[in-house]
C-alpha cells in the first residue's frame, strides 16, 4: 500500500531535510578534519573526505586534554548530583510543606534563574576567595551547585505538584515525618524529575566556559577551557582541536541519546499514577 | 474506641471563615456522617479532627483528651481519602504495614496484622501487587485495610466512595456498614450524597456554609428537619415546597391550595401539626414529602388530615416500584409518589390524596421551621 504524500508534506519534509543538512555541516567538517593528517589539511580540500585516516589525532588530543576531561567529569557529576538533590528537597518543601512566606521565597528563588551568570562573576570570585576555595574544583562545584538550585527547585516543585497531597497527609497520619516521607514516598516517585533536572544541569555545567576559566587554576580547568587553549596557538594543527571538540561534545550527546526519551517524557507527562 | 467532641470550633483561611462555630458530640462507636453541598467545609472539619490543619478557635476532644495541640500521628486516628492515597511505589502489603513500621511495631506482629486485615477485607491475593494494578473497588478496600491495620480510636473517611461507579458504590456502602458493625470503632464519614448519609449514619450532621444546620439521627432529620435547607437536602426526590396563604376556618388555621382544576381548597391544619395563628392572612411554605401525596392511603377515610385534590398531571416519571407524578399546586411543580398502575397520563386529571399529618411549615423569609 502506498501512502499519498501531499504537496504540503513534501515542502515540509524538504525544508526539514535542508535544516538537518545545515545543522550537520559543522559536524561533518569537525569529523573529517579530525581524521586528517596535519599536512593534508588545506582550504582547497577542506570539504573532501580524507584519503588516509589519522586516528592519532584523538590520542594526541587526549594527551593534552586528559586532565581537563577528568576535571570536567568530576565537576559535572558532583555538581549535578548535589544540585538536583537540593532542588528535589526544595521542590518538596515548596510544594508539600508550604509555610507562611514560602511563595515569596520561591519567587525570590526564581529570580536567581534570570540573573545572567556573567554578572555574578566578580562577587563569586570574591566569595570563593573569602572561603579559601578559589582556584580548585571544589569552588567551581559550589558555584555551579548554588547557581543550579533555582532551576532544579522549579523543576521539582512543578513535578511534585502532581503528587496528590493526600499521599503526604496519609503518611503523616501513618506517623512518618518530613524526611521519612521524602525518603520512602516522594523520592521513589521522583525518577522523571531527576532525569529532567540532571540532564539540564549536566549540559549546563559541562558546556560552561567562563566560570571555568575565571575561577580555576590551570590544573583544575574543565575541558571547555582546555579545548580553547588547544585551539589558541599560532600555527594550529587543526586535526587535534577538532578531535578534542568531539571528545568534549560526546558526553552531552551520549546523555541525550540514552536519557533523551525520558527527558521528553518527564517534561510532558504526569508521571505519577496512583 | 473513643468518643469525639467538637466544641465551638472555627477555622479561617486568612480572612475567610470556613467553619463558623461547629458543635458535635458523638459517643464511642457511633457512626457520624457529615453531609452537605460542595465547599461547605466538610473536608476542612475532617482535617481539623485529623490534625492536618490547625484550629482557629474552639476545642476538639478524642476520648477525654483535648487534641488541639497534639500532632496528627499521636492522635490515634486513621483516615481514608477520596482518591485512596495509596503509596504508588509500594506493594499492597507495604502500604498496609508502612504505618506500623513507622511506629516500630515488632515484625511478627506486623505480619499477623496484615494477614488479619487481608482476611477481613478479602484482599489476601492482592498483597504483592502495586496499587496501579488494582481496580477502584480493590483500592478502596486496601485503603480501608491500611486504616484498620492501625487499630485507631477514630476512623475518618473523606468521600471514600465518590470515585466508584454506582453499583460498586452501593456494595461498598454495605461493606463499610458491615465493617463498622464488626470492629465497632467510632467513624466520621464525609459525603455529599444524602442517600449514603441516611443509610450509613447513626447520626447525621448536615452542614452548609460552615454551619451545622442540624445534628440528629437519620430518621429525625428526615421527619423533623429544622429548616428548609435540611428538608430539601435530605430525601430523594426532594420534599415539595408549596407557598400558600394561611386563612381562618372557624377558629382554626387553614392553608389554601389551588390546583387550577377546581375552586381553591382551604385545608385545616390542626394545632398538633403546626401552630399557624401568628401567620394568619400571611403566607407560609408548606413542606410535603412526595410519598405523602399519593393515589390513596389505607386510613384515608378515618384520618381527617388526609384530603383529596383534583389535579392535572403535567409529567410522569416511572421509577419502577413507583411512578412520580408531577402536578401543579399553587403554580408550583409538585412531585407525588403514585402506584404505577394508578398514574394518569400527562394532560389528564387525577384525584390525589394529600396527607398533612406530617406536613411541615417554614417561614418564607428565614426558611426556618415554624413549630
Ligand atoms: N487551604 C485552603 N486555603 C483557603 N481556602 C480553603 C483551603 N482549604 C479549603 N478552603 C476553602 O474552604 C471551603 C471549604 O472547603 P472544604 O474542602 O472543606 O469543602 P468540602 O465541604 O469538603 O467540599 P467538597 O464536597 O467539594 O469536598 C471552600 O470554600 C474552600 O475554598
Ligand atoms: Mg471535601
């Protein structure tokens, strides 16, 4: 059976395919350049697929970026876990343990989301210095955790709004307190919220550059900073930064590939059925 | 088991007063039903008893203990919610045992309790399932099981049957009543369904706008409603309210009824039914239940309170055992309960007997009952 494709559809699909190509051109460029030998890279053949493949670019890039990669992994995983956990607790309070003034405090929390993070760079620098944690990973982790709390709190508050209040009341009558209710009832229902919040935080923190370069010393630089330095010299062997870019970009892509469907689902659906 | 006293309780959310001085006392083991239209404050009162909301003023006693300042978990009550509020991530077994575990009941005792409750409510084969795998009626049963397992002093039910279909609702109604007879615990049950209220309650509190309109046994509430709201709310189909003027017949009071088919009749109201002297030449609201206007009554010849009315039928509604015949009296649609075989067709005239011995009169301005 053949399905009829209407002219409208045809135009739509053509447009979509065109957009996909536009989006994929840089990716193509990055990959083929990464696979070339330095001497094969020139403007004339820059669009061509390499005649001989140079896998060595990746090991070269890894030699330079290895420590940055480790830093980024530690930074992103720690900060993501901490900020989603705190966001989850905040969301729990803002949706299920409302108190006098809690709506106002929540609104103030939301303000935090709209503060451009460049603006707080200098105060942040001073605070970290005062706390004596400037320059290392712990300081950068703290900064990301604090900056992430508004958005994660918002995500979890909205998510927990779907949990019927009766569940909480019922558990209260069963004798459970604040933390027992969280651990035994709310947390086990939170998986979709955690997926959404942690993908968001993972992406934000992994891709962040400005704080990374301003708030850490060389040995603690995350991969975004390392990559910039790799490409920053005079006569660059372009295959190496391209390989580095792929290495830096891959984790976020992988996270989306494996968790993306939960992300969309978590955003869209009322995940809790009684 | 414990008695429950609610003394002068008020509750405000900000500046809106939701409960305006509630007084209810029930004995240990009684089944109290709170009934009233949506938004009248039933759930709020239940939450106050449970301790999930704080009282603005007044006092609640469970047994002889004032519980105002006692936290929900120490009040020794269990509650069944409208949407059951089963913990979705736990098995049915866990749902039932969660409260016991929290209270550090020994494991062996928990196991025994779960089994006892499962047997009592016939949910034994469901114990290892999750709530999502149960039907509405089964969830309802589990929610009750969870409450029973704790063996509380007082049970609170907040519209537990309103999510079930009509047939299951009737079944569960009976089941809850059975359960009450077996375990004999004090129950406070919220519903907005007056049939549930009538069939289940030892005592009914009818609420409206945060005020208890009447607090009495179901039969008293039905026979002697204290105002028009209660009279209209309890009973299905509702009581008929007919506005009529009070005349003087000899030295007795009479009400004038006009069916439009004959000259208006003056029906004498004996003083033992109602003292209407103060209302002579004014109007009152006559309240008559549909079953008191029928094709005939066994004692109609001997009973001077029964009168014949020639009426024109406007609509008939067969219900099976009876047919509801709607006629116009004093230009108001009045429902009468007639044997199906005796009901005339719409447009025809028929003679109906009206029994005024249980008639009730209300002040047209205040809606209050005239003694
Ligand atoms: N937390 C709250 N804040 C403000 N107003 C509230 C709150 N809870 C209840 N109310 C108000 O109190 C009134 C009584 O509410 P309640 O839930 O007790 O009604 P109800 O009799 O249980 O009604 P229903 O039959 O619809 O469940 C309503 O007008 C409601 O809007
Ligand atoms: Mg309610």
